[in-house]
C-alpha cells in the first residue's frame, strides 16, 4: 500500500478558498509595481484637453461681440455741429465735437507729460497692464476705505473708451484686457498716447484735446500753456464735474493737482508749477444763447450732408446778447413779478440785412427751452397798426390827412379806444401816435377791407395766419415776435424786405456750403417808408410809446396791448451812436394766457426797449 510523503507545515504552500475548492497560491515574491504614474499622466492629459476646450469656448464667448479694433479706430461717432458767434467764439456744440487730429510733435511737450504724470506714470515701461499700478491703487483704496485711485493704464482707457462701454461686468473687463494687449501689439507707445489725446472725452461735448482747448480757451491745443495743459489732462477723471464751463473753481483745483503730479514725476519744477498755478484764469464766458443756438441748429440741419461735421458762423453779437438777457431777467424779476408777468421775449436785428444779433426766447433756457421769440404766436394788438397805416399811404393818404375818431359800429361789433374817449377829427400821424382804434377801423374800410391790409403784411414778411375780417385793424391775428421785427425792418431801411436770419456761413467737412440767402428787395416806396418812420417817431415823442425814448437818439416804434392785458408788445427802431441802428422787438406775457396786472405795451415793454436801447452802441 502506497503512503504519501510527509510535508512539514513549514514547507506546505499557503492556500485560499475559491469556489469551495482549495487552490494553492504561488510562492510569495516581490509584487509588481502599481500603475499610478500612468493613470496620473493619462488624467492630466484629459484635463489639459478639457481646459483647452473650455478656454476656447470662453475665448469665443468673450470675443463674440468684440468690436473690430481697426474699424473702431476709424472713428464712429455722432457728427458734430459747432456754432460760432460774430467774433468766432463757440456759442454751442451739438453731437460729438472734435478738433484737428494732432501728433505729439504738434503739441507742446507739457501736454503729453501732464497726461502721463496724472494718468499712467509707468506708461512707457509696462505692457499695457500695470501690475504695480494695480497693486498701488488697491493698497490706497483699502487704506482710505474708498475708491481714491484707479489702476487702469492709458492703453486700457483707450480700449475701454473707444471700443467698449463703461459697464462694470466681468465680460467687459476681460474684453478690455484683450483689446489692451492688441493695442500694445499693433501700436507704438507714441501712437497709443496720440489716440488717447485725440479721442478722450473732456466734457461739454468735446472729444480730444484740440476740441476741448478751443471750447475752453479759444485756442488750438497746439498753443496751450502749462496750466492749460494740466487742466486738459486732468479733465479725464470727471469731465462733467471739472469742466470750466460747469465749475471753474473745481477745474482750477484739478489743474493744480495735475501740476503737483508733474512735479513728482520730474516733468516740471516746483517753481514752474507755482508760476503756472498763479496764472490760472478762465476767459469770461459769453452769454448763454440757448434759444438762438436752437434756432440756428434747426435751420442748418437740413443743409448739412449726412454724417458731416459742420461749423456754422452766426451773426450773434455777444455783447448785445448779454445786454438783452440781463435786462430781460432784471425786468421779470423786478417790476414784471409785481405785475404778474412771468415770461418775455426779445429779438434784436440789423434792419439793413435782417441779421439777428440777439435773441431771448424766455426767462431761462435751462428750465424752459420753448422759444417765445420764434415759435410762439400771440396777438400783437396795436403793434399791428403800422401795416394798416402803410396800406392807407399806398392808397394816397398822407400823415397830415384827417381821419375821424368817433363811435363806429360794424354789425354787432362796436370798437372803442383804450381810454374810452373820442377826439373827433385828427391827423393820421396823431391817430397812430395815440393808437386810436376807431381810426384804424375806418382806415381798414377806406383801403378796401382786411384783404388789402393782409396783402401789405404778407409783402413785408408776415406769414402767420391773419383774420380776414375788420378786427384785423386792432391786431387780433396771432403772429411771432421775430417775424414782426423783420417786417418792421422794412420801415427803417428805406422800404426793403429782409429775411431775419442768423447763419453767415457753413463749413461742412472743410467745404464751404452755398447758402443762397435772399437779397433785400424793395417792397415799400422809400418816400412812404420815410413817412412811416415819421409817424412812428411821433408815437415815442408824444404818444403811447414815450417810455421807449432814449435822449439824443432817434427812436420810433409802436406799442401793442391785447384784451384783458394778456399780451404787451413794443417793436421799434433805435438809431446808433457809433454804429448802425437796430430793430428791437419785445413781448411780455404769460404762457398760460393769464392776464397781467394792467401791463400795456407803452408800459413795461416800452421800458424794456428803452433799457436795452440805451446800452447799445
């Protein structure tokens, strides 16, 4: 019988249970290395692929609506319309106003030095993004507890202001960085600074240093001095707040801050900064001419080529405009307020040409831009009577001829005089001087009725609708102040029709446009025009317009008052002392048609005429 050999426990191989069977294991030995390195490499590769994919998606997302830099640098903006007065000073600007595109070589060195000193001291050493500047700004802001300093570079400002919006979003900030790097890669530092100087917004509608310099100082940026350069460079921080037109005191303080920054960077010495600081003074700002500017802009716009930048030279006379506005405001704030007068309008024009020299369309353009001198239509009352008298002269009547002042009835209408009196037979001259209503009605009947009077008014430039009935004798139609002043000019220029206008020339995209201004035409016999001057002179010498008289000067005109004292007018002429005479038209009243407190045309309007006329040369 066979017997198995005996195996000691030490020599027996280890066993394990598997599927209920005893399976011998391999002898113990060194284990094979685990493959963690391969797995790490494999997952790192996968992760890298996903990062590339996600990065590409993110890049597409941020760049999807990114503007083409080349196109944006061509300059897409609103066309500008700049208005200049008779002395070539800017009185108003519409759209995006720009000046001449300038190179650094065109500018005094202090201007780019000021920009770098106050906006980006490391401009010439960073790559568009300034980590040191960002860290410094972060430290200052945290230590002060407020946003006291920004970390954006000049290149970043170009990227944001030219290509992007000011929205504070992550997307906009990423796009800003992308465009900043693009700018640094495609332009030199000098070119980037030139773009910044020519395209940055500097307040009051001005884009670029040349436009701002012309607007604030009346000179090109080529000619600015040290303190002016400092002010221009400092405006970018808060253009509206530091604009000299908004707050001269804040503008001067900001300029001194920039001068101090220039000293810190070594651009100028402390002595130069002190001297420049002592020279800061802003030229006196001309009078606001909002209504005039709106009127000119509305006339000029249809003449301009699409998308063209235009400069319009106007006939506005700044000293006259200042006189008109100050005098009207003083009257409305004083005796006008006491007499329940809340609004007024004044126009001044040259009777020889029709050029409008000044215009006030109300008390304050900022609170009420409605132009009562041009747009409003009000009853002129007796200031319309000169057209009736001229119609009578053209039918053969003369100033010394007699007209009856007595009760008259036309159907149910029985007009009377303002004072309730009747004078019997008086001369035409005296009837106009005393503004006799019954005489005016009789003259309308004598010349052939209201159509004859309307024809005269039309010939002299009145285009508003007029009533085709006998009440026209008392000025019951509604007319505009400017057209009345223009029509009166024919009485005082020898009988020629002139068109009230304010545009002298228009230059659009550096080309002068043809205006085709109508030439004055003869519409009144010169002898009859002289008779009208004589009779309207009597109005001021001894009639209803005595308050308009200016000692030593020829004054002639006509007052007008409407029913219940709702409108009061005085339109007339004042001779010059050292220059040509002027037509001045005045209206006082209330926008809601409320009655004034017994204000007649021979009262406050005649006084306002006088107060303006005596200040004119």
